[in-house]
């Protein structure tokens, strides 16, 4: 990478946040760089001819600088709005995107190019499996993330473990999630110049979490879902964390309609700080809720609430040694913020690191008894201020609704750790995916250690016989709290009109691993050496190669941690069937994602048990014999652009069933991603060619009823 190429990210940053350069002269850029810059800042093209000249760039550059000088507010005309590449509007990334290649190809591309920048002192593309509860983390980030990336490993070391980190960072916009996605993939601005550090790490090693810094104004959910989808292809249990930064002066200008920076720090009253926090929380809540349509395990690292709480305490005189709120306004060196952009003042990197530690691991940093060697000025922060930082961090984390951590008994340990010690690193929240009314309809129970919920038929009559639906949750429903196992389709099944039309029991068990009958003689995974990549269909070789690699590494088939289908079947056979009159000829199974895979697995291991099945966004392993399931009525659903569980996992099994004249139908959902909340599968009422919702039939045996629930309840064993 040449020196002039390095200038461009800083130029972009300058125009986004108008941070002044030490040199007042605008740098000269090549034609290629001017073209790239125009894509991001079309307003700089003064004559509107579609070409950015050096003179136009210089004028825009100077205008941005002048708008900041003299403490003046940047006018709407001078403020440059970031424009995102039009490629983000398309359904798919360019075919040469590195993320579409195999793990081996991705790693080879990375090794042939430059190393990615990192803010971590110790950084690697892979780590051995750590102690229980410790997460291996990949992350992007900019200068607002650097303080925590420096201090988090030091804090974790004092807590008794090393923090594995693999980071690809940059300054300003160059460290944001969407910028790194473009850069790593070699697309859009970086066309043909990939730098796939994180893509290589994620696809070739095991990770538990990914972290991003906050994005620029106008950041879209797809800037993060691209990373989520890629991560889940290779590490399906990963969790995701988004830092929400802290108050910046441009936020103050916008929210309070100011023409200049406040003249005095007295402006920042508790009321003002509350408004700043509420504004930021609203913005990030909207973003995280949109992301949770794809993946429930997305959380906020609440640095904003931590810094506003620090400001409140400073106003009350409760931050020993801190001299001011904002150096640019009050002129004090030891202030919370030090410049126009909002970088942290001395010592506050600890506070950000404590917020990261508390959110990621669900424990208050106040519980760390060993000394923490930050290698900074030993006189500042002093012990009293460090204690305040730890208190502030834990308060911000447990009081934030999207952090995934609560502490009802106020002992400094997250409730999820005390309730579910077997999954100490889990951030699954005890917040239901369904309404309180629906939750109440599904009565909780427990059988041989397996938690479950059961909804009885409406107007239940013990003298009548009813069908039963076995509902299998996806990966985000794992745990033992017996709440997250209810998904959006459980809400729809609780609809009063549907319950009156089709009265039935609905059983929703909870697994803490995969869905598998561990006692069945019918095995799901092949023996080592029994299958090669050439045995797999071309469309599934990327997925299959990963599975084969793990089988060979382990020297045995990789049986899941805990399957629970054997206990679930025993629950139905020995308890529910004796307690209630269940129609054994009308037992159905359905699920989405991991639950879709579980549905295929349940039917494959026990084809004589079920009257019908609905696997959504699942996979039928290519080495399994499709003849075992050919006579079970199947309605398979899958979104074509699904980036988490590949569409080919369903496409391939249907093609095999089609050749067998099986009793199977397959609905392709064009434009539908992986998230169950967006999928119309369990509320399907018929094909819609305009939307690209098309159903295919494997034989004349198939019931062509359009409505999914009408179809299901018509099936009998």
C-alpha cells in the first residue's frame, strides 16, 4: 500500500467529522482517489458534472476546516453527508467478494497481502479453546474503540484469564463495520484490493463473539447483518456486541439546535445529559431491534450511559481528580472529553474497558481483587476514581435494557450466570420473544432435566383426543430458562381463531445443544474417512468441507453437547400421552434454523413417529439417505438469500426427494433472509409469484392445500 493511499481514510474522516489536520493544506489526490471520494461525498462536486476535481476537493476541504475554526457551528451547507456505495442497495454482493469464497481461498488471499491493522497488543487469527466462559473475540473499530481494546485484556488478566482478540481497526470511518466489510471483501471502493483479515480468521477458526464500534450517521442494519451472516456460517453460536460511543458536540448541536459549542460546562446539567442519553438509546435500540430480526444474540456495550453517568457524578463532585467535563470548553487537561470529536480524556480508557468487561462477562469489575496494571500515571486515576469507574460501568451495564445483563440481587454477578452456570458466557436474556399473554398460555414444565412449555387446546376437554405439534427452536433459543424456546410461530399458534379452527397441543422443549436423539441406532454423522468432499453435491461442498474437516480433526463424529430429542420423545410417550388423549396419528414436528435441522433430524431418526413436518431454513445433511423420509409429508421452506443456513441445504434434499416421487413440497422464498421474524413460512397462505414465493411438488401424492396450518392438520400418519 503506497503512502498516498494511506491519506484517503484520513481525508474521509476529516470530511465526516471535520477534524482539523495539523497541516492547513489539502493533500493532493490521484484521479482514482478523487473518484472514490466522490462516491462518499457527492456534495463536493460543485459543478455537478459527475467528476471531482482537485480544486473542488480543496474547496470542500477548506470549507469543512473553516466551519470548525473559531468554535463555529458547522452549517448544513458545509456539513458533508456521507454517501454509501450504491452496491449496498443490491440483494447480493459482487460475485468476486472474498466472503463468497472457501475458507482456504480466503486465507490464501490474506496471506498474500498486507496485514490488517489492530488496536490490540496481542492479536492472532486463531486461538486454542479457552477456559469455560472465556470468549474468543473478533472485532472492528475506530478511535472510540481503541481505549477499550487496550484496557480490556489488562482487566481480564487481573480477573484471571487472557482475552483472545483478533481485530481489524482503523481511524474514524475506516474502522466502521461497513467500511471494513468493503475493504475485507475487495468490493466497491476497494474493488480488487481485498484485505480479508477477519474473514480469514472467522472462516478458519472458532470464535464466540464479534464487536463493532458505532457507525456513521445513517448506518444501516445491513452493515452489520453481513458480518452476522458470515460469522454464523462458520460459528453458529456466536454473539454480537455493538458499542454505542458517548455524547459528542455534534449531537449536542443537533439536539439543542445550537450554533456553537456551549460557552460553559454548566450547560451540561443532569437534564441535558438525560436527553443526550435518551436520544442515543433510541437510535441504537432501533438498530439493535432490527438486527435481532436476524439474530437474537445482539447486544449493546453501553459506553454512552457510562460516560453520561460519569458526567453526572462530576457535576456532583464525585469523580476524585477529574477537573472538567470537556477540555475544549473548560480548558482542563483532566476532563472526560478532550477534543471536538469527543475522544476520551486521561484515564477514561479504564471506564470503557470496564464497560466491555462487565457486558461481555456479566460480572462487575468491582469483584476483581487483583491489582490491574494499566501502565499509566500511577497518581491518576487514583484508587478512589478507579473504584468510581468500576461502579459506573456496572451500573450502566445492568440498567441498560439491551446489554443482556441484569443483577436483581445486586451481588455483582449477572443473573444469567447464577441461573445458568453451565452456560456462563451466554448472554441469552430472560426476555420472551412472545407477548405476556402468549407466554401465559404455554405452561412451563420439566422432564428429566429438560425444560419445556405446553399449550393446551382452547376450551380443553379431557374426554377428547387432540393432535400435538412439536415445536423446535433455533440456536438463539438455547438455554435452560424455559422462555427463549418460544418463537414467533408460537405466537401465531396462540391466535384464538387458529386455536378454535385447529385445537391442538403445542409442545415447545428447550435444548442447550442441538436437536438429536442420542439413543437412536440411526446415526446422523458419518464415521471419519467415510466421506470425502467429492461425495458432496457441488452446491454444498463449502458447508460439507467444514463438517468433514471437523470430523477428521476429532477422529470421530462430532456429536452435539446435548441432544434432548430422546427425552422429548419419552416425555410425549410416558407422560403427556398418559395425562392427555393425544392422537398418535397426528403428531407433527416443525422448526426454523437449528429447529429446521432438528425437524429433518427427528423425521430421519423416527420416520414412523410423525404425520407431517415443516422444516424452515434448515439443512438435511447430504450424506443421509433421503429414502428414509420420502413417505413423511414434508413442506420445506427456505429463503433464497439466506446467508446463515445456505439455501442449498433445502434445495438439494428436495431435488433428491423429487427423484424419489416423495410426499414433499418445497417453497422458495425470494428475498427472505434467515431471521424467523421475517419469514412467512409459518403464516403461509399461498404462493405469490410477484414476491417470488413459489412452491414445487415432488409428486402427485402431495397435498396442495395453500394454507400452511390447514395443510398440516389435514395430514395423518
